[in-house]
């Protein structure tokens, strides 16, 4: 397994795309197609998810930032533009905090404006309700936990079907486009190093990281209107709080719908293109 796995599209100033947990870099295909005429778009697999080598220690924000910096140096890139969704957004956010001089623009997709849920069922489904136990296993029996999680992934892959894809789209509230299909059909394979990322991510303070960012930033957040009334209220509460605490360079943009904002029909790729060209 290589230290980093990425596919590169286009030519120009570099843009790094970091996907959500459980997905490969192919989740960013729509950004590659939209930006490749003017930018060199790198679609990365996260460490320990997909084909990128996993981390060797617990994932603090500095460890995650160092991982991105190692990739930048390995590709001999100058300052970069970053796009990150969910878990990938947390990594991009960490990099912007610890290496601000290397970041010219930052785009966050539903990440940073509110704390992680104590029971992250929205991200992990019913699996999220077992997270307290899984945390305990991670710290005491990581190999046993990895074997169990690999078995779950293997079972999921063996029953892939069009019906499951359509159900996935309905559950997250997006149209079943070719972009969503590509990401769904290529789930990221979890390695032991991925556990360090998974549980390190669970321990990050997203709101603190966002308050420390001073590079030009767009945060496209899901407002959950028409999807989940309770989460919509929770989101609004944290957005109002964030607006009073963030650096002026951080712009919050509401996207009607759920967590996968980049697949929402309300998401504006034009916002991102203009922001990157500024």
C-alpha cells in the first residue's frame, strides 16, 4: 500500500479534495469535472480508508495536518486550495489551522460549524449507537475491533444492489446521480491505520478548530430543512453561535437538505469556482 493514493485531473494551481469517511477520493469527481480546466485537482483517499496507507498513531489535529503536509511535499506543490467533506473536512480544517501559509483557499462541506454528536448515528447509522463500546475496544483490543469491522464491510459489499443504492439516496436525501453512484459503488476499504483516523476524528473539537482558522474559507453547511426538524434546530443554534465567533475571512453558506451538501441540487458549484479564482 502506498503512503498516499490520489487521482489527478487537469492542470493549474493545485486543489486537494478530501472525502467523507467510508468513501474514496472518487467522491470528489464532480469537483474534478468542474475545475479541471483551470486547476489541478487531486482526489485523495484518506489515511487508512481506500488505498492510502493508514496512520501509525492516534489522529490529533496536528497528526492530520502533518499528513496533508507530507502529501503536499511529496508532490512538490506550492500553496494549495482545499475541499473537504465531513471527515475529510476535519482534516482540511486541521491543515488550515496548523499550516495556514500553505493554504490559499479552504472549502468545507458540512464540517466545523457544530460539534460531533456523542452518538454519531447520522454518520454511521445504527453502528453509531455502539460507538461508546467501540471506543473502548479501540483503546484495549484494536485488532479484534478491526476484524469485526472488516467483517461488516465484507458483508455489506456482498449484498450490493441497485435497491440498496436507491435506498441510500433516499436516506440521505439526494438524487441518484452518476456522481453519487460512482462514490457508492467504490466504498473505501478500511485498514488498521484507519482506526486511528476514525477514533481520532471522533475526538476532535471542530468548533474550536473553525474559530482558529484565518485563511479565506467557505463553509457550505446543511440546514436539514425538510429532512430532520430536530437536526435543523440544532444546526441553526450552532450556526448563530459560530457567526459571533468566527474570523471575518470565514463565510457560512446554507444549503437546503442533508449532510451530503455537494450532492444537493441546491449546492452552487459556481460559488466554489468564483471563490477559487478570486
